[in-house]
């Protein structure tokens, strides 16, 4: 499980908007053939945490 915390007082992360960064994370997740779930938490309309939980299919 991996989690990305985003400062809730900033709309920018390393010069990128929260929406752009969220899009990049989702695109990478899809390209990798990820099997699991992604949870996005918001506070006051801003992304605060993105949690990826990977499942292993055997």
C-alpha cells in the first residue's frame, strides 16, 4: 500500500496542479496494469490523500 499526502493548503505540487498530478497518477496506474483500488480523500474541495491498495491475483 502506498499513500501520497498533499498539503491541503496548496493547489500546486511541484509546479503542477492537483488535478494534473492526480491525472498522472491514474494514468501511470492504468499503464502498469494495476490490480487493486485507489482511494482519493478530499478536505474542503482539495485532494489531501491518495491511497493505492494493490491486490495480488494468484
